[in-house]
């Protein structure tokens, strides 16, 4: 099927995230570039994931490494990094990087590697890096792409405010269920619901939609409805979709080897 795949102008003209979070550009950057560079050294992998988090832009991070050399614990220059990413905010980034260095000095990656649940990992990350519950969950998911931790993405989820808002567009009344319970209900009943609605969903090499993917879907639903309101300017920076661009064409996707897919 060729472009356009829908007559919905928003879906045709704006970029939305993929159903599977790991297939999105940022996550592919983590899996292909950030983690493999130091995958034999867990301390370095942990460090690179932490310092990449506030930047969250593969191209900017890649350019920084071209200009300044690979980001490693030994070669890292805090002041240069702060100056290179002014949009992160000097005050906040300075405090965050101090916490990162303290976490490296205290071997935090070893401590979280011994924890027995994803929830415990999130709690530790939030406490040591002064992150919100959702920020810690995002970081835990990214660490889970590496071999620092190894948990099922069906074990634990934290719903962001945006996901909760998107959920309300679908379910005005949650009937006493928490957002996380709704997400779990959606993932556990996906096959039954696809069949009920006559949808032929193409999964990821046999991998079903996970909790983190479903949370991501609700976030995108909220963005979709905001884009419908012409008075909303908060999402004006969302990238327009260009089917002729390099990033719009088929990419070779890679996934954590422990997933045994692809």
C-alpha cells in the first residue's frame, strides 16, 4: 500500500510514534548506538544512558561526539557538555550531572542490577537521580534494553499525565480502575479485541504489545486530539510527515538480543 495510507489529515501530515516503543527513532538510537558502544562495560553503558537522557536527540548527541570524542566516564567534560546543550537549562543540567557522577562513583548500576523488580529499579533511580516516577520509569525501560537489568516489559508500568489524558478520551469513566490497570487490561485483552473488531494487527515478529507500548499509544492519542484543536499551540513544533524523507523509508530495525526477535 502506498502513501497516503489514510484520509485522516492529521495522521497523514504529522509524525506520530510507532505502536512499539522500541521501534521509534530515539529508542533505536539507544539500541544501535548508545548501548553497543560500551556494552562490555556496564558502568560505561549506564553512564552513557544517563547523560543521553536530558538531550534525548540522537543527531545532537552524535554531533557532540564527533566534535568532542566519545562520551565516556574518563573523557567526559561536564562544562563543555552543559554549554553544548543550553536548551536543557544550565542550572538543572548542572545538578543532574552531579547526581550522575555520584551515581557512577557509588556503583549505582551494580545496586540496581541486584534488584528483584522493575518497580524497585524505578524507585532507586527516582531517589538517586531526583526524577519523577514517570521519568524513572522511562529510564528503567531504556536500561532494560541493555544487560544491566533484565525484566519483562509486562511486569510494571507507570502512566504519564499525557497518557492519562489520552485514556480519558477513550474511557471517560475508568470505573474505579487506575490508569495502570487500564493499560494492563488493554494489553492482556489485545488479541480478543483485535478479533472482535476484525483488525489484522501486525505484531513485532510475534512480540505482543507490551505495557510500555500501550502507555505510549495513549500518549499519542492525547497528542492527536490536541492537534485537532487549532487554538492549541503546544504541539506546533511536532514534525510534519514527509513520505520522501530518508527517515520515512524502510529502516533496518534492531532490538535487544535478549528479545530473540528480528
